[in-house]
């Protein structure tokens, strides 16, 4: 599902126009991005949480040349699904 598909589904379900729905989704994503940039954790009860972790620098290998490549330390956003979401996805 793309962002455009998400806008379509939400606009049909809420009665908002696609432009209004797009603005809401953009604002929602910008807020989450800004919170992560500030080092905050974002918890969406019943869905999961997002947080930023610091990855240490490491040595990797270029698969085509097999040469070692230094990967610098960097921040990475991670998502951990909630127990409710896991249960929902694993219903049979």
C-alpha cells in the first residue's frame, strides 16, 4: 500500500477530501519524524513504537570485490510492533 492508496482509503472512510487527508497524513508523518530527530520515542498504543538507536561503526565487505569497507557510526530508526498487532497478524 502506498501513501496515495492510504489517502484514498482514509478519505473514503472519513468523508474528508483527498487534499485534507493528504495534509493530515503529511502532518502526522512530519510530527513522528521530528520527534525521532529529537531523540524521542513515539508510542502508538495498539500498533507499536518507533525509536532511534545508534549503530556503531563497523567493517563490512563489498560483495562484488570482497574488499573491506568501513561503515561509519549512524542513527537508525527502528519499529517494534505491539503485542496486539502481532496477535492480529498471526490470526488464522
